[in-house]
């Protein structure tokens, strides 16, 4: 500390109830004995300006350095002290203390006796010298280690392992990693972290480059490497009274603008949901141990990283790319293969390859509920209704197999198998680790336990699919599992690779692999081999019979289906609602004197290149739907207060892609852009009277066609406008409209003309 200064501090600034003061600012203003703001010379030399000195008070604690008032010139300068609450702006010391005179190396504000009479000089003698510090005493012996048990903690900093369960949520602690080994009947362990207020001021950095001054009032980073639900922030508001309520409510006010590279401007809320495009790629560094015990043999992997991320994903798949099992093509659409009520898998015919047949298959029952980590296997006695292969019952034997039940397939090992009775039932004892219930498909031999990857998907995305494969029963149909939200998915695995009967998009490859069930505490932390000096990565996989040889190329691609939304919300109200109420599932409002066509209430933008989509050189079935509306709903689009400048309600850019594509598809009419003829409409409803007109004159709309019809539904005729076309359209398709230079025709189903209406010219 500089000569002539003293450290002023407090550890117990509180109110009359003893509650410590928080979120406040204490200020010390240099004054004379008469209360005038002054400047002075410090005891160690140098001038001290009259500006006040402040410090933040948190939980009754503050520290600030001030000039020693016994060493100032003039001597005995005082400080006017005030305390202001940062949130309410109220003064917590009332009129404050007018003449506080700290001195010495350290001075405690807690022990200060206020002198209420102004202009009284407080004389304090000089502080004596600090005596020498004595030697440290000997350290006592370490106490006995406590047994693992319940942890109750607050204000914990560092790394720790949870050996059992947490008694309550932890708050106000900073950790880098948690090894959560808690497995209870509830199966829930909660961790909570909090941050404090932040006040920032100064010049900042914004230098047209990559350097920025970043201000974050509350920031939470959650790195989740454990299967289950992960939430970075979670709120719950429970209201029992009338008034404005919001789960998250924010005011963003200030001076905004976009400058340099700060092109995002001001946002009420900004987020990005993004899947990792890279994944762990490496090789087998050490051959996994083969112990003869299926619960320990072949499951501990030591991997060497090659490229991509340096971590792996829990509950994803480790594929052995060096040992593909077979390749072929789909020769038909996928269908449901049902073996029991509520249990379905997918089957699809293949061509170009003969699938190895399973040696046994059937429906298994008798599962016991599991509530253990995914690395723990239990021997369970099951009853299997054995299915036939080539017209005969084929029994299960001891060895590896595959279980599939809803969305939880797993590889297993059959410990023992009994005889098949007269009803086709066979008792077995198998290793189970997932929480199965009801009926499951059990299949053994062939390609059971492999993973299905679509060639077209990999060609486009450079990421293989990892669909659990159950092999084949008949050698011509492939069985696999694809679930999303517990529903069987029989559609294309990706728009990049529709399952077609021919063509490049129907190709597939089967790879051996296994599910990742446990990762290191740091989720991919590297360990160093003392012999090779290379970075190694540990992983534990499920029971499997894959041949993992040193040097084999392995990959850990992402799971095969991703579902989600950038913004998800639901408004659920059961109380009576007044007609015309203003509640909405989504409410967006804009304002401001300069709000114009430069702003949009909502903007939907697809950043993919047009070449990816059908009709434009790609092979996607279709571009994403801009707005999808489902369920009972009133008017699809309700427009009120039409724009006075007659801007279009729907505007289609002239720079439309080549080819044919549908713009509006509504039962009754389809608006389609044809590459050769522009916009046409193909009515699909019953036609009564058809009418048409063509604008003539000198306007820019000369020659534009308007087409309408009278639709008859439930004996009620309603006139509807179908389309406006900038070009003449011809069509000889049955049940459509044909427009020629002479007029409009309604075509019958047999191709004959049903009705002809000549053109009616109207003034432009």
C-alpha cells in the first residue's frame, strides 16, 4: 500500500434487523471541518482531487483505500460518507456521516463511532510498529476418512465426485466437472449455479476486427456429456393471483446501432441452435481385452484420435468402418414388421445382395424393471415365443443376440437356453441393461447387432447414419429400428437419401458397432501412453462381438434423427375468453417513428443453396415448408387494416427457380409455377359456372388473365377466385382448365370439352 494511505473496510454493514446490506455503493467525499468539498495533499506526497471515492457493498462487505487523515495537509481532512442502494437509489445512511477521519495502516468502518456534531476534530495517535510474526506451529495428524454418504454443501469451489446423492440443490458454487454416480429410485440429481450483478464502464474495444468488449450480466455455461435431459437455464413461475405474469421478462433499452462488425444490432432475444458438424474419428490404439466374460470382454476401448472433435457422445454409436459387413440397395418402400401389440420394427426389401439369415428369432417377455447405470447388466430369465425360419422353429443358443423394444435396442448375450416346448416357447437367461417392459423382439445370428448407413446421406453430409439393424429372417428383407419421439419412423431416413427401389439414393451399407455407455469424467479427456507418447481416449461400449483390431478405423457419428425448433412455446388457457381477446400463441409487435418496409414482423430465411432442391438440380423431395398449419384452425391468414399504399398481400419474387413448383396448395385449388407457361391454377373442386376476363388497354397489366369459378359444396354455391396469370396457359389434362386465345374451357374426365366461355374484355 502506498505511503500515507489507509485501507478502510467493513465486514458487517447491515440494517436494524441485522440483515447484511447487498447491492449498494458506499462513497467517501473529501470535506473540510465545515463540510466544504476540498482537495488536499496526501501524507506520502502528491495532490488528491476532490472527487468522491466509491466501493461496491456486497453482503455487508466492502474495501477501499483512502488517504490517512492524520498525515494530510491540511491535517485532519474529513470524509463525508453516503451509502446508496443500487436498485432503489435510496440513501441507506440518511444524511450520512459528515466527517469520518480514518487513519493508520487499516481502519474498520464497523467500529467507527459516529460523531454527529459537525467540525469536531478527532485526534488519533500514530499507530505503533507491527511486531515480528512467530513461527508456524506443527501440523496436526490427519483425521480418519469419512464414509461415502450424503453431501450437503454451499459455496463449493473446485472439482468433486458425488459418491451417492445430493441432499439438496447446490447454489453459488463454481465447478468445472461433476462425476455424477447417483442412482436412486427417483433418478434425479439437481445442480444449480448462480451469478451476481455486473457493472461495467470504460472505453471498450471495437476495432473493426475480432476484438470486442463483451458485457454479460449473467452467463451460464453447461457442458453435458451424460444421457438424459439437459437444460442450461430453467424457470418455473407459479401464479395464484391476477396481474401481469411472464416466465422471462426483459427490457432492453439504450442507444443502439450497427457499427463495424456488430451487424446484429439490438435483439430482445437472440439464439442459435446448431448441431455439431464434426465428430470423433480415430483408430483402435490397443486391442480390447478378451476375458471370456461377456460383461467385461471386448467393451473397454482405447482409441487414438485422428480428426474431428476430441470427445465422444454418450449413447451414440462407435462404428468400425474398416470392417463393413455388406452393401446393397433397397428395392421397395419400408413397411412395418409387427410381431406383437405395440412392438413394431421396420422391414424393407433389398436387391444386389443376399442377406445372411438369422439363426433364431422371436418375441421375448418376462423382463424385470431396471434402474441402474447403463453399464450394469443383470441376468434375466425370459420366455421367447420362437419364430420360424424356412418353415421350421430354430432355437436360441448361448451367444450374442439383439433385443429391440420400442426405442431402446441393445446388444445382449444369452447365458443359457432351454428346450422349445410344444407351443414354440423357449426359456432363456440373457444379460439385460435397458429398462425393457412388455414384449421385445429377440434375434440372433446373421447381421443382428450391426448398424445401417444410407450411402446417399453420407455422400452429401459426410456423416453415416447409425440405425440399429436386426438383420434378416428370410434373406431378402432387412429389419432395423428407427424411432422418433417413441413413434416408428418408416419414411426416408433423410431428404438426402429417400429409400427408393432404384437409383443412387437406395444404396446402403451395414457396419459393425456398439453403443457408447460410459465416457471418462471429462467426456473424452486424453490420457498419455507412456510407451508411445500418443494421446489416447477411453470409452466403454455395450456387450458386443465386433472384431476390434489395432489400427481399425472407427467413427462416432451423431444419432440418426434430430428433432427440435429454434423457438418452442405453448399457450394453454382453460378460463373463459372474451370474443376478440388479444391472446395469441405467438405475439410479435414492432413500433417506432421510422418503422417502414425495411422491417418485417417475421422473416423466414433458408440459408441452403437452391441447388439442393428438386427442380433445381438436386435430389431432395422438396424444399422445407415455410409455414406448416395443422389442426382445427380458423382463417389461415387474417389481414386487417389493409395497407393504404396497396402493397401486395402476397409477393412472389420474379427471380423464381426454374422448373415446376407449387406455391400455394389448398384443397380446392393448387397454384403452381410451370417453367414453360408461368403461373397456372388447377382447381380440384366441383365446377359450376366458370368465368374469366382479360384486361386490355395501355396499362402494364395488359393481357393479364383472371380466372374464377362457382364452387358447389353442400348445395351452397360460392364464387371463388382461382388465379391471375401473366401468360396464357394451355392444358389438356382431365378435370382441369384449358385457356386458349379464344376463351376458357372446362375439361371433362374423358378429355372432352365440358364448357366454353369466350374472353370478356374489360377496361384497364
